C-alpha cells in the first residue's frame, strides 16, 4: 500500500499537483490571474490609468521622464499618421522607442488631447477614444488609440500604440489642403 501512495505522490509531483505552496511575499506579488487567453499578469484599473495618463502627457507636451513608460520593445502603428507623413500604409510608423522619443524631442506633438472615453481594459490592452481641436482650421479631430502593455521591465509600460483618427481634419489643422472628389449622381 505504501508503495502505491509513494507512486501516486511521485506522479502528482511530476504534474506539479503535489508541489509545496510558496507563500513568500515575492511569490504572492508574482501571482497570475486568468485573462482572456489563459493565465498571465493582467492590468489593474490603476495600472491602466497610469499608462493612459502617461500617453496623454506625451501627446500634450513631451517630457523625457515619460520615456520610462515606453518599453524597449515599443512600436507605434498608424495609417492616419503614415498617410500624412507620406509613408506606406500598413507599415510601422515608429519602429522603436528610440525613434519615437527622438521625434518627440525634435518635434513634439504638443496637442490638446482630451480622453472622452476609456475602456474596455483587457488583460494587457487599453482602449481610449479622444478628441482635440487645434491649429489653423480649428477642426475637431476624433481618434481611437489602443495601448498594449507589458511588464518586461518589472512594471507596466506601453509596448505598442495603435492609433487612428480623422486625418483630413488633422491635415486642415496643420495648414494642409485637400480637394473633395466630385460627386456623381
């Protein structure tokens, strides 16, 4: 009988089912909870708000100290920006943290972005809708941003920005022009 008990315990330990439970503070802090795709560390509301606040600060007026909120694996994707910048659609807008930071240091956006809706928050993604009115034409620009987060540095950072907005209104606000297509009846 003892042989079968030992064999069962050995089999369960191989599956990780008979392992001792670690209740140290570091183990408790590293606990994972279920997300939509399985188990992993997920954003809390407070974490999401901190990243949204950092994103807004970056767009309103760049400060180098906010670069800490960008992961080393950072990328930025936007066909709205790409069309205005003459870049091919469907390609990365800023391929790295360094490229994004350099652009912000040389020509910061300094735009009056206002978050009008935040949510939903997924395990590692935050969705926001925003608006801003600025520039020559003072046209309202409305956009959507999805911030993807990571804890690769041990704290939550933005690893990817996906942003799309009304690029025609934006173009007018920065002094550009466009011609409406002729209407065919």
